[in-house]
């Protein structure tokens, strides 16, 4: 158990809908990362937050957005869903990647299926 | 730009065989290098890491050495077990600048009894 929790575990929805994925980092970790893992594209970095502020952006679509709240939990919002958004979405956390402790701890993931 | 290239899988080995999974990187600067492992149905977990050139990371019988001259971080294990069957990801990370992690595409390892 990494200490990172993600809800829900599974999500089935329809095209055009909007969903919110939630992540609680390990106690003490200030940084949260979101990744998308699909069969054909491997593990894609989406976005990183550090202590409430966006720090780095990867291949995140405009239809997707995220935020990190004062209690450090994070939410990833996916809107106008398409079939191709079906994937595993992972959250990871770390203490502070600029402070030398770079290990990421991954949650179990949310499996999204868009029908 | 920065990137990580891993050998394509799947890699299928018999139990007790020697394992090598190749990883090379392209980076401007001096990143830290990582191997993460993903067991079926789980999230990724850190296997080992090395933060500077010539460092060797090791864990659970796996080893990898940070080779700056060949920009490589190959994963090795002398004798694999069925329980090592998983997907292995090579990654790099900078402690300054973008802070982004960059992962390879993953290599699936299947170990047969």
C-alpha cells in the first residue's frame, strides 16, 4: 500500500459526459501528479501540482483540468468525454521534487470506460 | 528534448534466466534515473534509482548503473522468478527546471515456470 488513495476505482460513463477523479496524496507529500495509461500510448504525464499551485504540464487536453486543494487532495476533471479517453488514470505523490526526494508513490488508479 | 527509450516487449524468460531490459535516455543536463515496476492490477512502485553518473541502484536482486557516457540505465537481474512478471518502466527526472518525470513506454516481462 503506497498511501496514495484514488476514488473511484472504476467509472463507466457515456460520450459527452463529465467526470471527476479524486486523489489523496500520502501524508506529508506536497506534490501530486496525474498520468494517463492507455494500451496504445503507454504512461503519459498530464499535470503536476505542488502545494496548491500548478508546477508542470504535460500532454493534457484542453477538455481536462485539475486542481489541488488546501488540504492537498487533488481532482482531475474530464469533460466532453470521447471513446479515446478510456484509460487508467493514475495519481502519484512525492514530498517535494525540488528538494532532492524525487520518488513518486502511485495510487491504484481509476479505470475509466467511456461507452 | 528529453526522452526515454526502452526495449520493446514482451520479454519472455524461463525461471532462473538472466534478465536485461535496455533503457537509454536523451537529456539536457543531469537527471536522476529510475526503474518503476507495475504488477498486474496495481499502480507503479519504485524499484530502484540512481541520482548521478556511475551510481548503481539495487533492490530485490535487480540492479542498474547510471552510465553517462552511453546515456543508459539498463536493468539487470541474475535469476528471475515467476513473481517478477510485471511491466517495467524506466524514467528520468530533474530536480530543477520543469520537474517533470519522463517515463519510457514500459517493457512487459513474463517469466515461465
